[in-house]
C-alpha cells in the first residue's frame, strides 16, 4: 500500500513573537551558563506554576531563575537602572521560595532579524544584553515593579556571584 503525504510549502514554521522571545531568553541563559561550565534545567512548558522558568545547576543546588525577554525600549528616566513591571502572583510565589530567586531580563532588538548575526568570518554574534537582580523578599509591601541595575550585566562571571548569594541565602557560611 502506497501512501502519499502532501505538505503545503509556506516556508519554515514560525512561533509567535512572544513565544520566540521566551525561547530566546531561555536559550541565552543556557548559552551563558554553558560558557561558565554549568547546566540549566528548564521548567517544562505549562508547569511554570511557581513563576520560575529555569534552574541553574550548581554543586550546592538548583538556583531558581525567572527569565523575561523583551524588545521594549526603556525610558531614560534613570540611566543606571531598568524598571520592569511585575505581577503580585509572581511576587507571592518568589517569596514562598526558600532559596534566593533571580530575575533575568534579556533585551533584544525590536527587529527580530537582527537578534543574531551569522557573520561572514565564521563568527556568530548575539545582539543581546541581559541584566539580573535578586528578588528582595524583605519588602514590607508588594512592589509593582523591580529595578535592574544596568551595571549588573549577565555574564559567565555572574554564575559565581549567584552561587555566593545562593549559599548565603540557604544559610551556608
């Protein structure tokens, strides 16, 4: 029995913009962690009930990270910080977590065709910057936004900083 399958040719399948940003943000986290020599475990799709997208795998434990990826142009009200809105349910879940929680904001150009440059010199360049902050769970009130310092760029050296904060956060000297 011969079977024929016909597929409409419209080019490659495309995720919606928000889904592409979600995947890119997580991939960027994984790429930087790979460069630092550590692994990442992603929360499975549909199981992000604790407002955590991934865990950085360190010898001391799994470090929770909420990843946001945006093309948003930031106002220059405060050139040293980026203000990012958060939702109360996220805040509540982060505060329930006994370990330190990190927010990673991955910023990409608005034009999605410029996120990655596959240059002619056998070099691939990400036109991306990422910033991080530890969730400050000591606040008496629920904030509506968080400030990420532009000086806190996410690099492979950040992983060592996160390990120190994580160890302190779980009560390890």
